[in-house]
């Protein structure tokens, strides 16, 4: 993989990840104002969780026509976020970030009363374009291109982990209008959070309690049980297994877990990265065949925090969808949204059988 770092017109960093050596000399000639991020985080005293406020994102690009897509390569008279006329994989700083190093301010509290702590939303948000093909998808990528994406995720995980104030790095992909996607070009994002996320904190608490009682990692035992049973396994490679979790919350819900405990993507060995590319594409193609349409989904990497409890973490990818039928959505209504008690309309075994049959 060849890595080239350049700058956009407003000073944001853009990084090209190429499968063959290429000259990346195109200059961003746009007249862009400096990024004006105003993110703030507030600690909810009732839940103990941080909430981000990023009102400046209201002006972000919303469903542009395909010929004005900001994630396609630049063309004469139609400059985009990528100055080059083609690319393999490219990563750049988000122009409308939820968290940014440019945020100013100091720690304080709401109304100065001390009850609700506040802090600047300092972190970093990046966009990852998986292909220059506007009409492509992750499922259509070659194993080599997926490997390039994995290497880019690893590179950026290391890069964001070194950014001042970042406590956790979260690569993810949102796909489909049902998920809320406003740019249809195949892409994902990477968040560098200024705190450890609530979900990760809870998972670490569970892992610590389980290890104290059993002397083993809970995800390792779940993985072993799923491989032994096979009833919820979707696809298995030499180094990865994809299965529907035994307490699946979503109508389509898959975990991709490496057979070896590693804290994050950079810790994956070359063979593990190659095998992931094979297994993940198999899963995505089954997902798209499930309803004979592109499945709207969220693909979320669960990685270790930057500084704490890395020995308790076990890297895995979680993929889930709100689509419960070709034309029906799973809404997070009273029980899920109000009480965080999930009710699934299908059993994990049924979900797994449907995905296996779709292959």
C-alpha cells in the first residue's frame, strides 16, 4: 500500500491509500473558508454519559445530485473534496465534524452551577471513501480493495489514537437512506471521541466481571460456543467467524469476530486482514441478497479505548439493519427508545438461516 498525505484548500488533511505507486500532486483550487466547528460535550448527571452538541452540522451537505457528489474525484469545472481525477481509497478530515481539534473553550458546567459538566468537543472526525465508483458498494469491492480499506482503518486508528484528547477511535459505515445517509457514494467515517463511549464502558465492565469469575474473556467463550453449535454461523474463514449473536437485537444482526484476541485493527496480522476481506464480502453479499435489494445497514467497529482496559478488549465488527422486510422498518419505539429493552420480531436462528440461504 502506498500512502500520500496532502492538504485541501482550507488546510484539512487528505490521505491517499493506493494499491500501486501513484503521483498525487493535484491541488485543491476551491475558495474555502476555514472549518468552524463549535462542538461541546455535556455530562448527563442522570446517566453519567457524555452527550455531544454540534449545531454547526445543520449546514452540512444534504443529498446532492450524483454529478455534484463531493466524494467523487474532481472533474474539470466540478471540484470535489478529492482534488485527484481518480483514487483507490482516500481519507480526509470531515468539513462538518462532530468533534474537532479546532474547537475552543475550557471545561465548565451548564449555567455555571456545577451540576452538568461541560467541555470542548475536541477530537477528530474523518471520512473514508472506499472507491471512486459512485455507484459501487462495499459488497462489490475486490478482496484486494477491502484489504486496502482495512490497512487504511489501521493507519487512521493509529493516527487518531495519537491526537490530543482522543480516548477512543470508532470506524463505521452508514449505508442507505433508511439509516439517515445523506451522501450515497460508498464511504464510511472514523470518529476520534474525547471520551470512552457508553457502550464500550459497559462491555468492559461485563468482560471484567466475567474474567474475574471464569478466568476467560466472555467474547472468546461466545465465539467458541457459536463455532461449536453452528446454528447461528453465517460464514467462517481461517481467522474470522461471522455469526448472528445469540441475543440479537436487530432484524438483521451479525458479529464478525477474529479467532485471536486483539485490541484493535492495527493489531491484526497480514493473514487476518486478508481473511477478513474474504469473510466480510461474503456476509455483505448475503445481506444484499436477503431482500433482493441493497440492505441499509450500520457497520460498527468495536475497538479498545486508547489508554485504558486494552487487555479486556476483543476487536469485533457489528453489522445491523433496521430493515425487517423488503418494505418494512424496525422502529425503536417505546420499549427500545424509552427503556432500552429490545424486542426482536425474529429469533437469531431464523435470522441466521435466512442469511445462509441468501448466499
